C-alpha cells in the first residue's frame, strides 16, 4: 500500500493545474519523500482523500 503525503502538479507554475486533462498529469510525494507519477496507477482503483487538519 502506498501512502501519499501530498499531490503536486507535474509542472511548475501554479496556473498549469488548470490545464491538466486527467489525474495522470499529477505526481505525489510518497511517505518516504519520493516523487511518484500517478501514471503508475493507471488501470487500478485509486482513492484520493483530503486529510488536512490544523
């Protein structure tokens, strides 16, 4: 099981997220701090949960 710390856009500028055509345009930082492309999970069921807290 992969635990993701946060999702970030594949490209740099903040405005580029609006140009994303699918979830696979994003990457995430895993629990070990390594960047993982969500493309890796194409064809599998993925649940993304917002667990933000103060």
